[in-house]
C-alpha cells in the first residue's frame, strides 16, 4: 500500500448539498453534536455562503453544508454512517427509510432534506 506522500489525493473534508443549507447545518449540528465553524477573522459568515460545521471535540471531520438551488433528485452513492439513537433522530426531524431487520444491522434514515444516512445503535 502506498504511503500518503505517494497517493494522488488525501482526504480533506465532507460536503453536503442543501436547498436550505442554514437549516440543515443547524439540524446536523444538533443531531451529531457539532457546531458552526468560525471564520478566519471572526466575522459573521454571509448567509448565502456554505456553512462549515465542526466536531466540538475536534475529533470528527469538517463538514461543509453547501447551498444549491434545488433539493436532491437522485439517491446519492455516498452517505454518512453514524452511531446513534434512531428514535431521537426521528424526533429531531429525520424520517425512517428502512428499519433495522434480519437483513441489515442498522437503520436507514433521511435528514430533513432527504439525504440518507445509516444509524448504528
């Protein structure tokens, strides 16, 4: 396996598109315990710009919630996997796509904009 100096790319951060990126940033912050990231100069970020959210403990990846003019129309081939409580996430506004059953050991939920994610209990 090649070391990072030989790889053609390195992981930077995650990006999630949203029609209402401000609301979705707040939703994901509450759902996974993140907070909005600060600007470099401490100023207020313009409302029409992407919103960075960061792990309060500094352990998780930086996630950008990016504004797009439309809601997603097709199933994404990339999604988040999280440890969590599906019932509490539904109470926050997630919807159940598929419950854990004899075929899968996780729940499939969707955030308020329809982005699917897997929840491992």
